[in-house]
C-alpha cells in the first residue's frame, strides 16, 4: 500500500515509546556489477558503500540473475540514496554500478 513497516524484536522490559528511526532496511537492485565481484565478499564490498549489508536474494546468491543483483542494505534514514556507485578496480580502472530502489522509503 506504499507504506513501510519497521519492526523490532520484543524483549522483556522494552520501552513502548516511539523512538527515532535512524536507519531503515532497503532492498536495492544493482546493475552493471562486474563478474568478479558477484561473490558474497564482492557484493558486500559494493553494499558497504550504501550502508550495512543485510541480505541477498536467492537468484543473486546462486548467480542465476546475471543482469542485476538484488540486495538488502540497512541504510541511514538521512541517506541521499545515490543512483550510481563509482568502483575502483584493479590497475586504476573504474566502473559505474547502477543503483535502483524499487521501493524507496
């Protein structure tokens, strides 16, 4: 319905007070990811530019979707949500990875 729902695991004695939301998990679609970075470690390197890596979908983990990688990243709520990431590769080469947010908060 176009709204995000953030949940937190209940613990005994937890405050029911509404707290500030400093970060939010966001699913991201990465395009133009170099083949040698389509590993868990390589994708984590790219994800860390956006925020704290959380999850990867099954086709991304199993390398079934070669046109893109779908990941979930815990991003700062104040993020500018970049549309590209400039990556430094070996021997001074660079490449641009496209970033799409199917459901931007």
